[in-house]
C-alpha cells in the first residue's frame, strides 16, 4: 500500500488550509482546469485532514464519473493503450533533457550575455529562487514546474502520457534535473567553471546503465577477494552469497542503481519484517511474496530483528559501493534499522546453564557409569562426549576450538603451568611440511588458557599423553571427528548434544544450547570478580580497547592460572571422576 504524506493534497496559505489536487491529464478538457484548489476554511491541521478525506472521496467520484462519460463517448472499439517507458528509458530521457537544455542555455548565454553586472546578478537571483522553489516539495509552484517539464520530456520522446502515470520516481528525476540546470546556470553566471555537474545522476562520465544486480555482484566479488586474502572461512563467504541473493531478489537485478532511493529501502525493510524464518527450507519452490503469504497462513515465525539487521547491512554495503563509484549521490540505506526492535539484549542471546543444570548434567548416567572404572575417561566412547563439556565449562573454550585440537596444543610453562594453546595453523608450516589446519572464529581468539585443577585431576594431561603415544605428537586429539564442509569439527558433536545428550539429562530452556557451558564459565569468572583483561585474554571477549592492550602477553598462563583455579560451581562434585581416586579404588 502506498504511503500518503501528511500534507498530501493540502496547501497552507496565510495560516488557512486549502485543498489542492492535480486533474488527470485525460480529464483536463472535461474538467476545464489542470488543478483543483479550494479553501477548507480552517487553520487546524487535524480538521483539514478530515475535510481532505471528504474532498478526496468527492473528487474521486467526480473523476470516475467524468472518465466514464468520456469512455462512453469514445466510438473506438478498443481504446489505445500507451506502454509506459521502462526505468532505464526514463533515466535516459531525463539525462538527455539535461544535456540538451544545458547546451541550449550555454549557447543562449554566449549569444546574448547580460549587459551589466546588475543584470547578471538579477539572473543569478532568479536561478537561485527557482532552485529554492524546487527544494520545497510542498510548494505548488515546484509541483507545477516538475509536472510541466515532465510532460514536455515525455511528449518529445513520443509518450503522450500524464507524468503522474509514469510514477513518482520519474517526477523526482525531473525535479533533480531542474535543480541541476539551475545549479549550472548559477555557476556560469558567477564565472565559476570548476564543476561539469552537481548531481552524480548527471555526471557525463557516469555509466548510463548500471543496475543493482551489477553492483551487488561486484560487492560480492570484493567480499570473496577479502575472504581469500585474509583466510576467512567459506562459511562466511556462503553467508554473504545468501545475503546478497535475497537483497537482489527483493530489489531486482535489472533495477537501475540511480532509482534505488529511500522508498526502495523502506520497501526492503517492510518485506524483511514479513519474511518467514528458514524460507529456503520451508518454501523453496515459492516466490518471495508467495512464501510470505503462505507463512502467514501457516503461522510460521518471522525473521528475527538481528537477522533483518544483517540483510539491511548487506543492502547498505551494496549502496555504499554505488556511492563510492559516484553512481548515486548518497546512500539511502544509511542508519536504517529493522521495523521491529530486538527486545533481547545481546548479553541474553544465549543464556548460561544454571548451577543446578550443570550439577544435573555431570551427574547423569553416562558420567556415573564412567566413574565406576579405574580410568573413567578411558571408558567413554567416544572420548569427545566425555571431555567436550568438561573443557568448555572449566576453560570457556568454544566447541570447535576443542574439537579440532591437536595433541601438541597442550603445553607447559617453565614454572609448571599446564595450558591449552588456542591457535590457528596454515596449510604448511615454515619447514614446508604438511600440518593439520585449524581455524579460529576471530584473530582475537588466539590465546593460552591454563588448565583447571579439576581437568588435571580427572586426567586430561594423561589422556593427551595417551593420544600422543597412540597417534603421534601432531595429530588430532579426537581423531574420529570429521570436519563439515566449512572445516568445523564440532558440527556432529553439537548435533548429538542438541538432539540427545543434553535434553535427555536436563530440561532445555529457550536460548540455551551447548554454548551455554561457555556462558556459565563467564558467569563463574564474574563471581570471582575477575578483571576485564582476564575475560578478554582467556575468553576472547572484547571489553573495549586502548593502545596498551596490544602490548605484553595478556594471556600469560602463569599469571592467569590464579583466576582459573577459582572457577567453581556450587555443589558440583566431580571427585568420582578423578583419576587417582579410581586407580586407588581399583588397586
């Protein structure tokens, strides 16, 4: 539904409101005027809007009746239908008009220059006044100037059409054209010849047929080049491809880039607000509008405000590129946010497990069965099921950081502190020997995390040494895990925990997942008043930056181990899993 401005068909003069409306071109001979204007007899904006509604209904009916009479009087068996020019044709018509009028004005000024400085000044004032009128969209004189010029442009191109039938976009281009001509006229009169143009739409060097699809494709290519140069994951690249594909679908590949205005951006935002989540899975065979209608009938959840913001950011990136290439004067998507505000704070996107939930999980049948054996971790099949939750809840590591670990990642300082070296690797080491590739979420994720005493007591060091003896010194800690197509080794374990291990043990709440172990670890650091540098260096969470942040070793294990040792969860007793306890029992 087209949005109507507050002052539509209203004109205020001397404090009194008037009703003013353009007569459709084909009805002007019958009505006898190009415009309808009459006083509403009120100074109240509220009252004027009510009276406007009545006048709209009255004139809608009169126009319809007049059109009906004209149609009845037409003896032609079939009325001639005049096709509308395309957006690309419209833009070309307007740019051609500016070029021709500018050339004509140049010749006119050269052939008949002002006779005095006073006359030149007066001509400049007239041009400035025209520009001021055109900038005020509520000024009826601007409306008349744009309408008349638009009609002349269409007529000269063989389109005997009412400019309003071509669309508001055409009239806006005409308004910009008149402003461009006024600016050039003023510049010439001031003997200022530095600018060949003022509006990028009329840049002579500007490609005339740049489309949104072309700009979107170039934006995607730049993203791919950045990803390749910076070793950004294929998963990120695929996400950019999907984001740009949707925006292209909404805006349209063939849409001329110069016609993508604020109204276009509002339409994109409106569609995103109505889009169902998981549309590609649920309604892959339906068009976008069909999917929206079907999802509304089916009662499907809509895209979250966060996801909508990502798509709007993609639109903004494409239009930023267009602005940098000077294909559009400004980015109309700047500052645009989703219609629906996100009511969930960032800190609560994922909730931590409560201490009770943590106690319940580690007290489940699986861990109780392991505790019956001399080496509890050795009884666990697969090993990652045993260690993954323990490492994440006591060290705050991300699942993939643990799942892709090498046996060589467990290290010890000169002072005897055991720690995990969370690093990425290249495909080859400096010696040219092939190594196993590892990835990190961000550059800030590289860190050294001291081992928690509980992990040492349960036998994590012994487990790593056993894996070294069995598989070698530079192999995966969990060699049975295979990466997905994005090189994520945690995909399968997370699926098993999501579908089986977690829900069978504890009642999962909304916004809880395996990652809740990491958030519980962060809460544990808060409980001991750990400093911000510890949160940043051990958990890879940014707390704001200063110049000194990049100096020194923030994650020195010998320093940070004192905070790791204090991490605890009230009532959690893992002593039945301790290695020496069970070995002693077996002996």
